[in-house]
């Protein structure tokens, strides 16, 4: 669903699964972390210029609107996430080949 042409950005808590999928499809992220690794995950996306972090405890309709407008109208987020996606997909082996390799190795 994230790969649909009408999806411009993803709003997520920033867990590893949603983060991986978002990076894979190359859509900018608005992250609202709640606990554990989510804070670090979203901070990494923000540091790379591929998303925006919002604070759950200080969330408002206006802050969401501002974040969405920033993601939609500033091409740096899309460009940076596409580059991150390109780097993420640049692998010498497919995931299946990697799993087979390490299974046989062990």
C-alpha cells in the first residue's frame, strides 16, 4: 500500500518494521515515537533529512498540519529518502540468498 503513487509520506510510530518498509519504498516519514527503539529510529531518519519527528506528549492538529505541509512542499525529504532507499536496496545478495548463505555457513 505504501508504494501507491498517491502516498506522499508515512506517519508512523517508527518501529523497526514500519521504518524498514518506509525506507524500502522511499517515502518520507513523520515519526511519532512512543517508546524503546522508536526514538532512535526516528532520530536517524531526521538526522538524514528524510523525515520529521513529532512529540506525542505535545501533539496537536496544528503540529501535524505543519509537519505534513513541510513534508509535502519541501522536496529535500523526498530526495533524501529516495537516496536512503537506493542505498538500502543496494545489496550484493537478495534476502533469501543471504539467509541461505548464513544457514549453510553455520
